[in-house]
């Protein structure tokens, strides 16, 4: 009788330990997914800040190319261009499920140290630094309806048409494991250069 009870208790212990391991794996996967999403959002905001700060400096601009992604991660949007073909760099960057090397600019953060080596917080390390590309969608002027525009009559461009330059930013990032990849995208408008 004691052996039967021992067998039943052993079976219950094995089932409970398997359930605990499954819960631990699920929690780890969720953490990796959240880490990938947050690091992709960080790269996205970093690229937006780069665009915004460049708009405030005269003569500062991205070096966007039409048929390739430039060193600073910029490409001029042309739906018929080589980067947008079925196997083009932009198409692959936006749609391939796994990690891609060699496309885009690595975002290393405001301190320029990166996110893959953190001795102070080793559990916060990423498998890869997040990367981004910027697509130049062109300039747009606000519609001029009797001198009024989005910024109103008292805005900084009083008496002129306010213009914006539109960009689409795509960022990719991993979590603590390279198999977990998150891709996020935003459309960003910066003041147009005059």
C-alpha cells in the first residue's frame, strides 16, 4: 500500500514539475518578446530624434539614395525601385521573420555603447543591437485656405505656408535570444528644409 501511495505521489510530483517548467519557458518567451518590442521602439524613437534634431540644424541632412540604402540608413521611396522589389533590401527588412544582417543602421543608444554587452545588467542584454532604416517619402505643404494652416495665424511660420518632410521609419530588434524578432514602423514628419 505504501508503494502505491509513493508511486502516486511521485507521478504527481513529475506532473507538477513539468507544469512549472512549462510556465517558466512561457514567462521567458514573453520576456524576450517584450524585450524585442521595447528595443525596437527605442530604435524607432532614436531615429525620430535624429530626424527632428537634423531639421533644426541648417545644412544638416540625410544622404538618401534612390536605388540603395545609404550609410545613414536612408532610401528615397520609389515603389518601382530595386530596394522595393520582391527580394529588395527594404522589402526584406520589413517582412523577413528572422534576424537580418547587413541592412540598416545599428542603433547604439544615446551613450553609443550598444545593448549587447551590459556588465551591470547582464539579464538586460540583447542578442543584437536594434537596427533601423528611414524611407524619404518627400515633402508636403499644408493646404492654403485663406492664409490659415495647421499651426494657425500666430505660429512661427506666420505669413508662409508651413511645410513638412515625411519619413517612414522601420526598426527591427531582438530580445535576449536572436530567434525573437520584433519589427515596428512609424511615419514621422519633420519641418521641411527651406
